[in-house]
C-alpha cells in the first residue's frame, strides 16, 4: 500500500515448512539489526541516498515520518509482519513507549555515497500528537492480549 511518494507498507508473506515459517528476505545493499529501547523517542534522521526497509522481529514501535508539514504515524509490530519502505528525503524517527525493547531489521538500499547530514539527528520541529500515539500503543497492546487469550482458550 503506497502512503506517500514511495513510503509503503507491505505485508510479509510466509511459506510454511514442517515446523517453521519462512519469510522472503528483502533485497538490500546492507542489512542491520536495530534495537529501539523501551520508553524511547529518537531524533529525526533524513537520508539523501538511502532507502530504509524496516521489519520488526521482536516487540513493536511507531515510525514517525514528516511530510507536508505533518507527522504520519506507522505502527509496526512482531504480531503483524510487514515492511515499511522509507525512500530518501523523508525525515523519520522511532517511538517505542512500550515496556519491551523492539528489535528490527533494516534492509538498506544505497543510492550513492552517504551524505554528511544523513546521520545527523534533528529535533522534532513541533510537538507530537501523544493522544494518537498512546491510542496506537493501547490498541496494539489490546490486540496482543486478545491473541494471548485466544491461544489460552484453544489450549484449554
């Protein structure tokens, strides 16, 4: 699903093996494992010659992208495997207000040499909508609780 000039969210398809599920890896020039600590809000970054492809493997967090002078919030969680693709030129950051650290894979696509400002943190230009952020976190936590309850009922 395309969200803004190349930002996209794509459900990750899996193939079932005998006891494991196999997910198709993302093509990349460099693959990084990234940890977003619990109760954290990162500064913004903008990459000039890099596309980020993010997939949560443990926990959850919210990607915040800034475009058209507005924040756009994209929740990602291990419960719903999907890849968000963030093309060059879009400022973005990570928010994890949960109790657990989040671990994700960033399958980076390089479009040239890194720009000197690529990894220079930027402060948010205006306040976040914490009502919306808290609603996203609460909804995600409720979904996880519902899944655990269903699992317990099925096991009983």
